């Protein structure tokens, strides 16, 4: 003889709460054949639901044997139980337990999603079932928009979705009015007539009377087992061909993604607030990197304006040397001697002082630079008008001046002609012979007014000292700047007997600035990453709250056949999605900030690198996984029975 569909022997279930052991099922023996319609009847608290949960593989007995078609279930592990659940059982609950965020059709389809049925087949079957249960027009309604009877019919459709042979209904009419309850019972009878095994749990004798076999339990023991139709044995099971077969995990990732979006949509505000930490974190990381890059490139372009292969020799030990003003060892003779060195293309001594520049009644503070005739060559200065002064002018201490565009505009107006005009620097008159083009950027900014005179003139007439502030050297094209800097150091040390000067070489500056901005960027990025971690902890926090809020949903999903890995995946995807969307919004925010910044600040822009944006996306995904894992695991680890009980 074939194995019975369900066979229980010696089933015990006890709950241990603290010190107390409560034995709810006290050794049940029970066999149910395919095609039976069984009512399990008993008073409230007699252990009916406990038995039902064990039958449906949601709960395990403390001891005893439960075999389904001869297959012992006590040794099966979680995924195998979930598979059996999907394949054999359809649950109907007293309180329907539909997922509130899904439409009726989607609710019906959930078991098939976990079974891996392809989308087309799923839709078709759900449509058919809803039609059969008189819910054609309601497929797109959410549970909240349906009456109790309609909801229970949706849940029946869901129980039928995977075409399981056994329908388990726990007080299916308990929450319904008489008419809806009657309808549900009629449907159950119909399903039984088709060959399905129907097991109804009820405390209501009238409901139990509709079954063909009534098993009475009281206080965890079977006290009666009778047939209402008087038939001696179970009717022969009509051969049923199942019309769906569990496939692989087809499309389950896409489904999980859809579920996650639905869940987020249902709690938009919360999702947004959760994202906020990520948004701010990502936006600041991207902005900081772009700021660092922007400032680095701007400084570097300023440096290249200085001329790529110039070296400046300054008096003193370093910038800010308080004695450098008093050091008078750097003299014109040094510059002249350097000019004879083979690696030098051009040399110019430089002195500078600030002075009031005046033309008629217009006055302004200007930086007066005393330079050699080769200065303009060394610096690569170009003229807007007029000419440079030459070596003769330097020798004769002529009072010819080259002024920059700022000075020209300040003293002569935008359209004024400066050439040939006499201006006063303090009390010293000078004739303007040339106007220099503005030098892009340049250290000290381009707001300064600069006036260039022969250094001889500045030394004798304005400063009254022979010492130099600096010597600018343009290195010959075929010589490396570093080598030249070394040679100049040795050369001047030889002349001075000591190193009372320092050398700034543009390569050095470039390197120093690059490394400084890199250090800054790394530092600020570390702070931004810390803020991201804080954001991630926020995500974890909210996800944990969300898990405890959705315990019932998780229970329902498990009851209809979700594996623990499905639940884990769903919550993980939600966390990743929150972080990813937050990341994308953060990047958008950063780009928006850059655009706004560009509106106000024209000579400096944020430079976004693709790598920092990619890193931001990767980072937010990683945060989602890292901080979503704990909540997702907590969700997946829930006990389905306890989860279902918490509604
Ligand atoms: P019924 O469905 O017949 O009303 P149940 O099977 O739900 O009864 O419960 C049977 C008994 O088991 C009750 O006394 C109930 O208090 C107890 N019980 C149910 N679940 C738990 C649990 N998780 N922990 C402790 N006791 C429980
Ligand atoms: Mg109950």
C-alpha cells in the first residue's frame, strides 16, 4: 500500500518559557490521506494552531516523527523544508496575512516567485485563480481596499498558486461574516472535490461539520476522530496533474529588486532620511576630491605661468626669514657672475618695494619691481603696448617704466593711453614705455599693481640700497632645472662662503604643492569616509527597525515558501538600494554644488574625476552590504511561527 500523505506519530511539542515547560502537544498519532477534508476542532488554547504549524513545516515538533509521503521531515534542513512547503502546502490564515504593499495579483504570485516560476506563467495562473475566485476586477487593489471576504479569497488564491496538494486553513472563517465565511467554506469544499487535501482548524462545530472527518483535540491530545459521511476509509484520491513545476531561481533577483522598491516606496520619507547620511557623505567625498583636484590644477597652472624653467634665488634662509631684509650679500655681481655660467640662458636681479604710484590726481599702491632687461625674457612677459627697457636703460639708471595692465587701468582708465606719460612713484618720476599683458594668475594674485623699472634705478633712487631681494635665472633649454639649481647653489656658496640664500625652483614648488594638496585631499577624504561610516550605521539602525516592523511580512513570506536566503537577499538588496540611491543623489548634489560654485567663482572650478564618482558608487554599495548584512541576517533568522504570531 502507498505511503499516506501525512503521518504523525508520537508528536510532542513543548514550549519552554523561563523555568516553565508547557507541553502543548502530548504525543499525537495521526494519518491523513490524499484527498481528505479534515477539520481539526478544539477549544481555544488546545493546541490546534501549534499542530497546524507543525503540519505545514513552519514549526518542528520537540519529538516524534512526521512523514510526508513516507519522507521523514525531522532531519531536513531549512531550505529543504522551504521547498517542501512550497511544493505541498498552501496556507490560509484567519487574518489573511496578505502583504499590504502588494496588489491582490502580486500577493497571489508571491509563492510562485519563490518557486522560481517564470513571470509569464505566474501572471497567467494568478489571473486564472483570481477569476475563478470572483476577483477579476480586484486584481490591482491592495488588501486595504478589499473587504475581509475578498482578502480571504485572495489568500486562497495565493494558497493555490503553487498548486500544492494540501490546503492548510487556520480558522479561515474566524474573521468573516456569515455570508463570506460560507463562501470560503464552499470554495474549500470545491477544492477538495478537485482532489486536494484540505485541513481546516476551527473551534466552531458548524464549520467542522462541513468536513468529512473531524478530529477533536483537547489539551494537546486527540480525543475524537470521526467521519461525518460514514465512509470507512478515505476516498480514493483522484489523479491530479500539477500544472506548475518549480523551476530554478529564475528572475528572483529582479523580483527582490521590485520588492525592495515597493518597500521603499511605501516608506518614502523614512527611506529618504535613511539615505540622508549617505547622500551627505558621498557628496562631501566627491566634492572634496574635486576641490582638491581643482585647487591643485589651478596652482599648477599658476606655476607654469611663472615660466617652466626659471629658478629664483632669494636672500635669507627661507621665506619668512626675519633677517632676510638685512641680508645684503646677494648682490648684482652675483647676477653678473651667474650670467657667465653655461647652464644659464638669462639672469636678472630683482629688488622690490611698495610705493604709491600717482598720475595727476589718481593714486594707488603699487609694487615697484626693480629688474634687469632680461627679466621679461626670463618670465616670458608679453606686451600690450609700447616696449621693454633695455640693458642701456639699466646701465644709465633710466627712469623708463613698464607697468602692468592693472596699473594702466587704475591710473589712466580703461581706454586711457599710458605710453609716454609720466607717473610718480612716491616722489620719483618715471616715464611709461610699455604696458605688459596681464600674467595669467601668478603668485600674489592679479589684483596687484606692478611697476617695473631698471633695478639700478630702484636701488639708487627709491630704496637706497645695493642688495637684491632675489635673482631670477632662466635655465638653458637643454639643462634640467634640478641640475641647474644644484649648480647655482654650489656656485653661490663658493662666492659667499656660506649658504645665506635659498633657491626656489618651479619644479620644487610644483612637487611641494602637489604633495600638499594630495595630503589635504587624503585627510579630508578620511573625514568624509568617517561620515560615510556614520551614515552606514544610520542605515543599519533604520534597517533593524524596519525588520522588527515587518516581522509579520517575513513570517508570511516564509510560510509561502521563502528560503532564509530569499529573505536575506531581499533585505540586503533594500539596504544596498537605499545606499546606492543615496550615493547617486549624493553625486548629483556634488555636481550641483560644483555648478553653483562655478556661478560665483569664475577663476576656480571643481574638477570631478570619473574615478572618484565610481569610487563613490562602489563605496555606497559596499556600505549597503556591510551595514545591511546584520539587519538582513536578523530578518532571515526569524522563526516563522513567532513571526506570524506577531501581527
Ligand atoms: P489554539 O490554536 O488551539 O487556540 P495554540 O496552538 O495557539 O492553541 O496554543 C496552544 C497553547 O500553547 C496555548 O496555551 C498557548 O498559550 C501556548 N503557546 C502557543 N505558542 C506559544 C509560544 N510561542 N510560547 C509559549 N506558549 C505558547
Ligand atoms: Mg489558534
